[in-house]
C-alpha cells in the first residue's frame, strides 16, 4: 500500500483534534455517515481509480512466482495444470496488489474454463475470492467470465461456490458500472440459483434487488441474464412476494416490448412461472399486463416460445373472477392470430389451441371469439381439426368449433368448408378415444337443425356411420355388463 505524506498526516491530526472538541452526538453522526459511505459499492467500483494514484510495488516473491508461472505456461504445463505448484502460484498472483499479476491469474483461469473440460477442485475456488474483489476491471471481467464458464460446463460444485464465500463478491459485482461484469455476475447468479439451498442463500443476501435494477439495463445481454436469474429464484414464495412488492410487473411489461428476442422470451417465461401460483394471480390480472400480453401475441405471432408461454399465462389466469378482464383485453385476438401463424409442428400450437378451447367454454368468451372470426381463421380451425398427426391440437380445434356453431356468423363461415368439416367428423367417429367420438356426435347433433348441413350429412351417409358407432357402443356395453356380472358372482 502507499503511505501518507507528511502534509496529509498533519491534516489528519488537525481533523482529529477538531473532532475531539465536538459534541458526542455530532461525532456519532459523523461516524455513522462515514460508515455508510465506506460500505457503498461505489468505493469498490472506483477502487481502480484510487490505485492509479500509486504504482503497486512488485514484491520479490511475486516476481519469482510470476516468472516461474510464465515458464510453466510456455512449456504447456508439463505438470498438471490443477496441481499443487500451479495452485500456489495462482494464489500468490490472485492475492497480489499488482493488477498485472492478478490479470495473469484471471487470464489463466479463463483459459482453463474455455479449453479444459475437467472438474475444478474446491481449493481452486479460493483465488477467485481475490480476483472477483479486484479493483481492476479487466480482472473482474475475466474472472467472472471464467466462473460462468466453469458453472455452465458443470465443472464446479454450485453449493461449494456458496460455501467458499464467493456469493458476496458475485453479488457485489451486480452493482458494477461495467455491462460485461454485470452480464457475467448475473449469469453466475442464474446458474447458482438452481438448487433450493443456493436460492435461499441468494435471497438472504438480498440478491433479488440488484437483479431487478439490472432488468432495466440498457444492455439486452444484462437484461436477459438478470431476468433469467430472477426466473430461477422464483421457486421461492418469499422471492415471489419480494418481486411483486418491488413492482416487477411494470418492469416486465416494459421488457415484453424489448427489441431483443431473448429479452422478450425471458420476460414472458418469468411471467409464466409467476402465473402458476394462485397467490400471484390477482396481481397479474391487471389491465397493463393483459394489454402487453395481447400486443406481444399480435406483433410476434410466429414466435413459438412467446405464443406458448403467453397462452399458458392466459389459461392460468382464466378464472371466473378474472375472465371479463381477459375478454376486454387484446389477448383473445392475439391468441387467434398466433393460432393462424404458428407451424403445425410446433408444440406451442398445442398450448394456444388448448387455451382457446378453455376460453370457448364460456359463452361470453365465445361471443368475443366469434367477433374476430373470419375466413382464414375458420379455414385454419377446420384444417387443424382434420389433420391426424397431432391429436391434441386437432381435438382443441374441433372443440372450439363446436362451441361457436350456434352463432349465425360462424355457421355461415363453416358452410364454405362442409366437405372438410364432414371428413374430420368421420375421423372423430372412428377414433379410438371416446372423447373424440363424443365431440363428433355432439357437433353433429347441433348441425342437424341446419338444412344445408343436414342435406350434406345425408348425402355422405353420416347416419350410417353413426349407426355403426351405436352398435359398437351397445356391444361394448353388453360386454361390460357381462364382465361386471361375472366379477360380482
């Protein structure tokens, strides 16, 4: 460390003499103020500026260690890179006050994390404490990135990272002014928050608050990792309560309109997790959030990740007391547009059609859906119902149609697709699952009152197929009665 000059020492003596003449109350206030300033993260962030005022002295043993360390690197580490000698050298370099030596240690760890897919022994975590605490920005960047790499590759025991005391410096780096350091420390927190014990430790250390602040960062990488870390922490009820208390919904609504696809996806995934818990649902059903979800679906209709998560959120929030708000939002229109755009091979189509089928069970929602129906949407529903490769979207599409056919507008739209309509009804009647047969029969009965459909059914011998189903059902019932009677006897 540098030493104070004679002038500065005299200034301190004069200050101490002045303080001693003050009242005890004022002295206490000064101490309290200085203590608060000393704990502020700005001192940690700007420590490198202070160090620029003096040139750290290179201790003799550090010079020798650095030379030997460089020789070992040049030889390609003939000995084990995780051996005792390299570890001791790393310790000396990491805990040095010389930024150049710390950079050497940080660079070595970064090289190992990128080129060696081997577990890192626990004792190798010790130098990380000094490197993460370094006042040198490059050291912070390299050491935090290497720690992320080790964690992502599974080469570090995540619980051991907490036990070795590295959580505090990691969380301190969340308050750095450098986006790269912020991004890396968010990623560290995100990967650590996969176990319950680690989540509890992060929550106890008040790690959620800085993550929420970074969710508003201007850097999309920082935003994505911050939201990802929060997402992993939401398994805890306490964390969920803290998030809602800190106005997380307003922050997430702003992230849903981010220009970054990854940020949008991370935000909607976090909302999906929150929506799964009943105690959060009242807070989530707010006008701003539903408007944002509806607009998100309408703008990004072809994004399967967004469509799937948004559909699950709406389905989770579709309760009797909240249904009216959903109907008044753009969510229904957004879901219909997503159904029209998403490829049949995408799993998210199942979630979208499932949500729409659930909404269609309520008459108020059905009226709202009919209002948005047009020729392309009707054609899409009929074709989804008719395809046999993906049974769930097929069933959901047919269920949506069945709930809307009592409305004149929907009936007129369906008459343009009578042939395809009959084809999927025939497939349903011969389906192995009873629910498909029952849905087809129910739909058939509702359409019999319409002259055009009734005539089309007679021409296609639909009645004959229904008779076959009836006979099979009777035979099944007789067999069941016989089996039950035999079991009773």
